[in-house]
C-alpha cells in the first residue's frame, strides 16, 4: 500500500462564493461545448460497498481527450484581455471575438506540459488566432506529442523532468508572448489562478446533473493531484460558504511524485526530485503550485499515494463499466481500491465517514491519451470499450 495521511486541521468552509458563472458562460460560447457525462456506476458501488458511485467522464471535452481545456481556455482568454487592456465588446462566438484580439498579434501562447494541458493551450491558441509553443519533458509519449502538434503548435523537448520543462517555458517569455501555465511560483500566480477558476465549469455541471436526477451532493470526492490546480478547484467548490453539508475530499498522487503530501508534511511547498516516472503522466509533477497550496492545506481531508498497478487495475475496472479512462484519469478509482480494500479498511472508512449509503464522486480526467498503452493495459482498444475522441 502507498502512503496515507489524514489532515486533522481541515476546514469545512474556507472560501467565499467561488469564481461565479463567468467561466461557465465563456465555455458555453466555445465551439462544440456540451456538458460531459456524469455516469452512475452501480456495479462499482457494490464492489466498494458504498451507496452510489458517480463518475464525471472527461474523455471528450470540447473534442479533446481531457478536461484541461477548461482551465487553459479561460486563463488564455483572461490573459489576452488583460494584455489588450480592455474588455472586448459583447460577443457570442469565437468568430465574433477573434477580430477584437487582432491588435495583440503576433502573439505566442507558451506552456509546459506532460501532454493534456499543452494540447489544450495549443487548441485555444488556434481558436483565438495565436501561435503556440509547447515545452515537454524528455520521454513524453509520442502519441501525446503528436496530439499537441495536431493543433498546430511547435513542440520543444526539454532534457529533464516536467519541472525542467516549466522552467524552460518560463524562460522563453517575451514581449510578444503569454505564459499560460497551470502551475505557479512566487511572482507567477495570476494565470494559474485563472486556470483553477476555469475548472469550476466541471463542478457546476456536476451540480446541475445531480439536481436534474434528484440526487443530493456527494459525501466523498476523490481528486487527482499533479501540480494541484484541479484539487484546488475541488476545494474552492466544495468548501464554499454557500454550500450545504460539505463532502470529504480525498486526494491521490503517484508514489514517485507526491509533491502535495510532501508539502503537507513540510508545511511548505517543496520539490520532489525526479525521475517522476509513473505511468500516470499527468500527475508526474515534482512541485506543487504555490497558488494551490493554501487551499489544499486547508481543504483536503486525506492524501494517499498509489503505485502504477493500482492505476492499471482501475483502468480495467472502468473499462468493464464501459468507461475509457487513461492512467491519470483512473487514479481516483485506484485510490479508492487502495483504501477501501486495505487490511484496515474499516478504520479508513470510519475516518472518511464512508458506509454503505455514501455517495462517492470520481473524476476521470482523461480518456485514452496514449491509445497503445491503453490497449496494452486493458486488453482492448479504446473504441472497443466506449470510443475516444479524434
């Protein structure tokens, strides 16, 4: 079993009313927008001995195989408007918005990525009429690099880890560029905070789907941590002052890149030295985002680390349920399998307040972003399970 750490200082209410509806209204104007499915998985609930399991399926978000476009698009838009120096006139489509951004050209959007965030930045750059330069660490799977290039971006491979790629991207900024990064450090926190805001759309969709089904909110939310942006968005949503009973939040990281757990133990952001070589590529981050850290420190109930085999097991389990989930996407279920089937599971259940009536929310953050690896793990290609976006 990986490591497990409970936060005895967690707070139920730590933020105001969140970012409002601005990100959701923006995303609704992007071409191809529709809410992603919230799937109910009764067989999985039975195996885990809980009441219900809901899974937010982000395998096809705006025709990209991951949720990252939500944060990247909102952050890029806010950064472009800030550079423009004024809000554009009212617009309903990207085609209406694009002419108002013409004074910014030529403009490059720059970022570093293990795959999904970089492709998302490349996509929004193309939509807004900008160029994109994406830095990736050495060893990034070719399928993910090809995905980024398919959006028209220039890809630069960096010798080293994801953190090294971030440093290279930050160093490449110029007068005609904007750094759109989902991690942060002192002096660079505004754009990553917009990324976190962008993810609020996902949680508003979850609220709407549960309300339409006549279901109450979850008792336990399981969220993956890479640099911490999605986890920070989770805390921002479920620790709001205006929300009802607050769920417990369980955060999962790879054993080899547990930067949030290390920060919690050190009481400050620290760097986990590489190699960060988990198959959960989107979570292979050695340094937590500084803008995420205060939210995670106050709002996460429990941190757990898992090894790659748990992620593989979770991918196969979700495939049985007809859900295509990549290595990072399945990590949340991997954490539940790790904890709720452990030798001391009864103690862990009690600490998390979980019983056979509990409602659990999982977030599958990606589909098969590496189709060859997916087929090797699951034994079937993505299309034979549930399809995958092009």
